[in-house]
C-alpha cells in the first residue's frame, strides 16, 4: 500500500502542478488618436523623400541661380509696367475699341513713357552722383587716416586705464579687420552690380513677352490640371501668387523711391557729405529687406562720424531710426495692403539663407520665394479641409483591439 502511494505521488509530481483556476485574457484597447505604425512609417518615408527632393532642387537652383534671377527680375519689371498698360487700354475698353489699342502697342507706349522719365532723371542726377562718388573715392584715404587716429586715441585711453597690451592689440586688430571686411564687402557688392549691367537690355525684352502673352501662359498652366476642382484650385493659387508678387514688387519699388527721396533730403539738411550718392544708395538698398537698410545705416553713420563734425553721426542715427519706425509700421503696411504676410524673423532667415544658397541673386529672390511657398501652403491646408500638412498620414485607423494573454 505504501508503495502504491509513493508511485502516485511521483506521478503527480512529474505531471507538474495543476492550476487552481484559469485566468481570463486581458483586453487592451488603443486610443483612437494614437497613430498606427504604418502612419509613422509613411511620415518617415515622406520626410526622407522631401529632404532628398529639397537637396536636389537646391542644387539645381544654385547652378541656375543667375538665370532664375534674370527671369524673376523680368517678372518684377512686368508687374511694375502692368498697371500703366492697363491704364492706357482702359479708355479703349470702356468704348469697346480694344482693337485700336492692342496690348503690344500699349506695352510699347508704357515703355517709352517709363524710359523717358528714367532718362530725364538719370541725365539730371547722374553727373552729380558721379562727381560725389569720385570725391568720396578721393577722400577715402582721409577716412582711413581718421580711423587710424581714432585707434591711436583709443590706445591712449587704454594706457590710462592700464589695460594689458595684448588685450589692446587684439581689440585693435578686430576693429581694423571689421572695417576692412565692411569696406571689402561694400566694394564687392558694387562690382557685382556692375556685372549685371547687360541685363538692362534683357530684362525689358523678357518683360515685354511676359506682359504680351500673360493670358497664353496662364491657360497653358491651367490645361495641365484636369477640369474640375483641381483646375479651380490651380486658378485660385495662380491668382493669389499674382496678387502677392504684385503687392510685394510695387511695395518695394514705392519704398525705394520714398526712402531714397527722404534720405537724400534728410542727409542734405543734416549736412552729410555725398548726400545725393548716399540717398540713391539708400533707395537701392531698400529693395533688400532689413539687411539693406541696416547696411546703408552703417555706411552713412560711419561716413558722418569721420566728417568735420562727429555729432552728425548721432543726428543721422536718430533720423534713420525714426524714419525706419515710421516706414515699417505706418507707410509700408498701407503700401502692401495685405498682399504679403511674413514675420520679421522669417524675413531675416530667408534673406540669410538666400545669400548662402545663391549669393546676391539669392538675397533678392528669398522673400518672393518664401511668399510663394506660404501661398501654396495656405491652399494645401484649405484643400485638405483645414487639417495639417501631414494630418492624413497621421490619421489613425479605427480602433485597434488586441488580446494579450498574461
């Protein structure tokens, strides 16, 4: 009997412990807002593709930057001439006599009027500006000696303050290097502008064809899209891009004229040398947002600081700061009239990025390109029903129910 009990106990032990009760499987339910694995994979793949395409497009833009710059300048010039062309044709349209004033003839008349005004202004202002430029170049060694004298005065002050000699040397070297970089950069900028002089002929020619065949170009682009919502959306995008570029181009031109005129008058009143030359430069530099006004402010203030009355530098600084505030917050918003909405930080980053990618052409092209991208982004969001750009990729599937045994 004992042997039988021993054999039963051994058998039960070999079979293993018998569970008392079976525990049910736990049901785990993922929240509906949790993106699925496939959605995350799609986002990663799309991001990598966008980075690849962006790098490829950047290389193309860098290699063809001067061609794009020429085309963009031609488009800008066409935007500037377009209101005058419409004004010339308006009386004929009102009387249903458009055939008497074809678009090409109206463009030629607008060209004659614009170039006549430009020629008259240049013939009267160019000789004086050239004379001031020559005088500025002749007096440049005097400015250099004045800078050296200022450094010598700075050294004497350092001696009185008992600043270590190696610190004085480093400060002087950095100051001299900064002055050389500013001078060299300004000279290189002017030399680069000279290389674009042949474009004075090419830009009006290309602009003429853009103005003449604008409707053909528009129809050719619309025919790429299928009829229906896609073509309507493409037409809306083109309309918004046209409004944005027109507002930006005309606002920049008007700003250049206003700032150039006010600066020239202000510099004459303050008594700054080369007032006309510096005023013209202020108008030209105004076309480059933020960085252009900062550069001309530095140039004019430095010029006034080393004149016969250094207090003029302070007067120039105050004048430019007040002018900048009034123009940026009062006049410019009224000129643009809601056609362009870009944050100042975005403008600065865009200009710096444009200079890194394409040099001087990139500086001029940065703001229009970013403005066009904002228009496209706005329409993409509208087309997706107000959802984010990657909202469709992150949309989770219905509910994911999984039973995980524990």
